[in-house]
C-alpha cells in the first residue's frame, strides 16, 4: 500500500513539474509581412489607381465643359451650368458608391485573411506541441516580456508564405 501511495505521489509530483510549451506571435508583423497580404494590397492599390485615373479624366472633361460654357452668351450659361452640375453630382454619387463597395470588398478579404492566419497559428500550435500561443500587437501588447526564442512570428510567416499559392 505504501508503494502504491508513493507511486501516486511521485506521479503527481512529476506531472505538476512538467513545463508547458508557450510561444507568442506579433499579429501586426505577421499580417503585414505575409505575401498574401502584400499581393492583396498591391491588387487593391492597382484598382484604386485605375479608379482615380477614371475620376480625374471625368473631372478634366467637366472642367473643359465649364470653360466652354463661359464662352456662351450669358442667357444660356446659367441653364447649361445647371445641367452640367447635375451630371457632376450624379457622377460623384456613383463614384462614392463605387468606392464604398471597393472598400467593403477589401475589408472582407482582409477579414478572411485574418481568419486564415488564426487557423494556421492554431494548427501550427497543435502540430508542434504548444500548450499556448499568445498573440500581441504593438499598440495593445498582451505579452509584456518574453525571451526572443518564444517569438515564433517569423516561423508563422514562413509557413504561411509556403502555403500561399499565387
């Protein structure tokens, strides 16, 4: 009986002394450095640039039309200006709606990417035997101190980039 009690006590001591495997990731670094996010930003910057060129070209056309109106007789200027301003307002509203849809689409893709990163970190933790992987960001740090070897952000970035297929 003493031997059994001793073995149970020894087992409890041994299990309570096991070290937990804990690491952390810098969420901001990961999301801003992975290739998928960089490609996403590049794609939307290109879309935004094309959109701005389209808007600028329409503005130039309207400026030319306003200059043409200035050369008309005073009796016709007011009516022509009114028509042109209404067209400009309609286009401006359409541009705002297009830009809002564009921003919403971008946000959906970013949110999807964040979920993908979270799932990757979770799977990485499970497959590498971590008990905890904490997340932190520069503006609101949840990890105030840790040894550098506990930061697995670079490993996560490498894994995500390897899994990312263009």
